[in-house]
């Protein structure tokens, strides 16, 4: 009887020890993956990257052929110069009229002074006023002729800016610092707008998405430090992590994490930030330990 009791106690202690050794959450590492797509149509002139390369942000890594865009831009510039020459002719006419108006205004002032001294007739005054009015009308007419030309120049400028924007978008610029996960295109291939070129992710800091049950919610909070463990040979390797997100609603336990009996349980998703020393990979399983 004593042996039986002793055996039950030992069994209970072993069971408690195993329960204490159980992690508080299980999950997999993930990272924000960004797929870089082409923003232009044409032949890929070059694409300087390979899977595993670490790229810096705002770095040009490739180029889509811009030959046709260059020719279109040169054509627009020539058209703009032609339109400008028309505008110059119109403006030169206005300059001549403005000089005539200056001279006529001086003459008008002189005749008005003479009329005030009874040295000129009313007819002379009316004639000079009429001449000033005619010149003003001619100047306005010339300006009206020049307005459509100015609008044409503005329209061409807009088209040139669009071409410049297309040329800039033909440059393949890496947007973030990260590691190339996959490469989808090669030099000399023809690409199209929206076609994926490569996938990149910043894996210097990984996110571990784990799931905890309702009884553990009171033990965790945002900003709390926890221990993350991964398999590493015979022993487990530990990392320090920080909880930065806790789901506000429950969901069923993912099948890839828990046993069949535990899948019916409702759990809460938790995200933990973990600094990566190069060992952590996307999709790698891990455990979260609160204590």
C-alpha cells in the first residue's frame, strides 16, 4: 500500500513537472513581405539582385528599357520649340504696338495741352483719342491670339512631365531595407506594368505570432518581455521578445499548432517582436514562455 501511494505521488510530481515545462504559447515566425512589381512596360535591361541579397532602401537595382520614351520626349520638345516660335512672332507684334502706343500717348498729352490753350481743335483731340483706343484694341487682339499658343505650350509641358515620370518609373528602385526572398524576372525578359519582379522582407526583426488561451490573458500585456525558444540540436535556443499586439477577439486554435483535442479551444493571437541574429526564418516554429 505504501509503495502504491509513493508511486502515485512520484507520478503526480512528474506530471506537474511536465506541465510546468509546457510553453505558454506556440506559433511561427513571420515577416512583412513586399512584392516589388514593374511600373513600366518593356525589356528588362538589368536586374542586379539575387535571392539572399540584402538591399538598401532607395537603391536602383534594375531598369526597364526607356528608348521609346526618350524618342517621344524629344518629339515633344521639338513640338514645344515650334510652338514657342509662333508665340515669339505674336509677342513681337505686341511689342511693336506697345511702342506705337507709348508714342501716341505722348502725342495725345501734347494735343490735350494745346487744346487747353486753344492751340488745337476738338477734332484733333478726338482723332488722337481714337488712335489710342485702336492701338489698345490691337494689343488685346494680339494677346488673344497668343493665349491658345500659351495653352499649347502648357499642354506640351504636361506631356513632357508625364514622360519624365514614366522614365523615372522605368527605374527599379528598392523601397525598403531587407533580404531578397524570391526573384521572378531576369535581364532581357519582357515585363509589363504590375508584373512581379522580386519579393523582399526585412528579417532583421521577426514577428512571432503565437496563440494563448483565455486563462493566460491576465498574465500578458503589450510591452511585456517574454522568452522565445526554438529548436537547436539537443537543446533549445532562447531569445528575448516583446509583446506588441494582442488580439481583441478569440478564434479557433490553428490546426498546425495544437493537438486534435485542443483545436476546439478558443485562443487569442499574440504578436511578439524578436531581434533576428540570422538564425530565425519565416515559417519557423517557436515557443513563447512568459516566465
